[in-house]
């Protein structure tokens, strides 16, 4: 068993060193994974700063209202000539995003849909009148985000952020490796593999 340990230890070290060389993420001066992993739901900004130091940036977010529609049709189905087939336009999955006043600020949709884009600047009431009730609706609350990392090259870099509610308490912690989202409300994410665990130990 000893020879297995002697072989695996250098290999693990080599993996970690190789990863360190490839990680181009910019971190806040006081950041470390051990400190970041000690942040817990309900902490205040003052306590977080005592642990991690000042973030790279602080970003307020005004909150959003999201209405999702699945199988949305922008124009009525059309009927061909007598004896011909019945045809209809392709359905569109659309996400209408509004500010707290209910004004549409952007629309995300799968496929071309000029009609849904025309709703930008209108209200959720207008959306409801035209398309009916949404398939799903959810709210992203007002919050303040403390960013402890900054992207340089994007690929395989880390987004480390802490979200504070309007009451000034931690309610979400993001440890987001680009392409591997793992942010969870109020909890630290767990690594998805041994390799990721090794990487996080040296952050």
C-alpha cells in the first residue's frame, strides 16, 4: 500500500499544479477557498468582510419579474385551401423579464419572434392580455452582490459571489466555475469530483 501512496501523491500534486497554472481568474486580495467556504447563510456584510476582506466590486440589483411561456404562438393557425392540410407557425418558448413596476425590459425566446420583441417597453398586463397566463412565473429579489473574483479569459474560470438580501443578510453563495454552475441558496456547493475537490483546496 505504501508504494501506491508514493505513486499517487506526486500525481495528485502534478494535477493541482497544472490546474493552478491554467486558472487565470482574478481574485480579491483577501480571498481564499478556506475563508470563502466558511461563509454561511444569514451573515451580515460586516462579518463577511472581516472574513474575506473587501470584494473586488459591489453591485446592487433592483430585482426582476420573470414570466415564462412554453409553446407560445404569435399568430393564429392558418387553414390552407379546401382539401389542403392545416398548418400553423412553430411554437416559441419565451421569457418576459420585467422590472418591479411591471415594465418589460427584455425578452428571451427560442427562435425568431419579432412579435414578442415588440412587447419590450410594455407591461406584464399587456403580455397577459395577448398571451394569457404564463406557464411559470418567478421573482428574482432585490439584492446586493459582493464579487470576490473577476474573469480574465472566461473559460474554466471561477465566479465567486455572495448575495445579500434587502435585509442585509447572506442568502445565496455562488461558486460558479464557467460551464459548471454550483451556486446554492445559503449553502456552500460541494465539488462534483475528486479533481474538483483538489482544485478547490488550493484556491
